[in-house]
C-alpha cells in the first residue's frame, strides 16, 4: 500500500479512538447513578459545574438526563470549544488556556458566588476534563491573576510536567486541590472525570478540585527550585509558598478531611480507553496492533526518537503490516523562538530518525484537537517527509532546534488540523509499519 494509504489508515484509527471517549456518551452512561442518588436522597435540586475542554459535551449529556429535575449551574470551556452548545439553565463561559485569563477568573468567581446558596438538599454534579486547571481559576489571597499567569508561563516553558505544574497551581488557588469540595460541603458531590493525565491520577486531573491533595507547599516550592524559577518568580507567589511552609496558611485538604466523606469521584473515560479503541480499529482494517505504552512522557523529541527506534525494530522482524499504538503526554523545554506543540515536535524528531527507511508512517496528535499554542492537533509524517522537505530547501534540524515544528509542517503540508474535538484524553501516536 502507498504511503498516502497508510496516512489515511492512521487517521481512521485516530478518529475511532476519539469516538470511544466522546464526552457525551461516557457521561450519559453514568447518569443513572446520579438520578438514583437524587431520587433516593430527598434532594430538591442539582447544582452542576462543568469545567474543561470537554465540558460542553459532558454538560449536554447531563442536561438530557436531568430533564424534569430542578438544576442550575454553569460551564467553563476554552475559547472556541463551545460551538453548538445551547442551554436555558446553564451559564456558558469561555476562557483562556493553557495560561489563565480574566474571563476564567470572572467565570470561576461567579460560579462560586452561586454555590454559596447550596445546602444539604442540593446534589452537586461536577463534570471535569482536561484544561480545567487553567479555566477554573481563583487566586488565593495575596496573589493576582498576573502572578499566576507569569508562573504558569514560566513552568510551561521550562518543560515541567503536568504533575509538577499542578502541584504548584493547587497551592496558589481557592478551588484546586480539593478546595472546591470544601466550598460545596455539606452538600453531596458527585464528580465525573475525563482523564487527561498519566496513570489517571485523580488529584492531577484539572488539579483535583474535588479530590484530596497529597502534595504540600514544600512540594510546590521544590518544583520552582528544580527549574530555577525561584529568583524570578513573582514576589506574591514566593510569599504564599513560604507562609504555607511555615504553617501560616492552611494546607490543601488531605484524605482524612471529613469533606471527602461526601464526595464521589469517578473516571468515565481516559487515554487507555482511546488506545483500546485504536487497537480494535487497527485490527478491523487488516493491521496487527500492539499497544506500546499509555504513559509516554518526557521530552517530545526524545519520545519521537524512541518511537522511531521501536518502528525500525519491528520492521526488521516484520511478517505483516503492524500498527504500534501509544499514548501519554510529553513536554517541550522551549529554547528557541519558533511555534509548535509537543506533537509536532515529536513528529519532526520521529521523521528525522526514519529518514530513508521505507514503509513507516506516524500520526501524533492531541485528542482535544489542539497542540500547544497552535490550531493543529499534530502532524502525520512518513519515510519521505525529510527528503521532500530538503528538496524544498527546508532544513528540518534548524526548525527542530528553534522549536518551530508547526512552521515546518505548515510548509510541508503535513499538519493534522481537526478543530476542537470536544474531548480531551492526552495525546495519541499511531505508527504503521510495513
């Protein structure tokens, strides 16, 4: 089969994986439990909060199931991710991601204001998906939004992983790290989570607003130390962390807090769900599928090299067309001035490693349809990518060194642009080897 044919197959597999983690479907499958608790618990209303890139689709499923029940609340999603969403009872807010903005802060404060009126006769339903850490933002006393924007940008550029980033975020927020659960107490809270983090850690998904937080102020400070950010961090952030380490600020709620006796957290979809769907799709189109890992992490360019080596190993022992599947979330330490995301950087590194090795195709993309600060989900490359680029006068190494992978693939025509997908379960890589 031609390289073009394998590119199309990779896309088919990718879209099949997205279908398996459709936020509407995974929430709908769990709403019976919400209705049962509502009807047996003597509640008078449901307070619904949906936060994240997948929040609109999640909210649609919840609203359909809650027909005939008194409910209210709101939805906060990323700009451009609410297309087609309509609700007569839920307020809709769009805000900035991955760096929080004023719209996100205003939306969060409004939902917290409304939540002040709830009591034990209110059943709270929280629908949480990736992106929630940036979208659900309320700085602690003594901090400004600009402080949080500054440290978020610095951590993102440094290559900090999501666990490290959210450890810091949780200790600068009124709503993260279990603090939303505190605010909703004593009402009972049911939280459905669409996981976008490695190993589906509840406390890391959207910084765990309804989950006990095992991390401390000291852990957050150590993250800043690790990446050399202490000297340049905003004064307010250092003050908050130092006061916390001295016991002058209350820690985020831990597992033994009575608050969590009235919270139920349920993962309704994850990267693993998507990978198994990709596996089944690959089988149906005549490929031999193998899931390499659901925990791909580290520097994107190093992950690209590792995947390329796996592909070449498989090719040497090949008995039939193989589909290697992986998922996770890599990072990019930004040293250049270019434009790109972790998936395009991974794809460019992969393409360099397989240059001239025929019969290998890779798709690497974010399941939310966005890759870093770009309009692409990722890229699709094959054994001819580098050869064709050089024929056009492009030097792929220069683009990689400048973290300019988006520009490279824009010029080669190999960007994968899906638009917002409505879901978010980290990244997926599809490698087809012949």
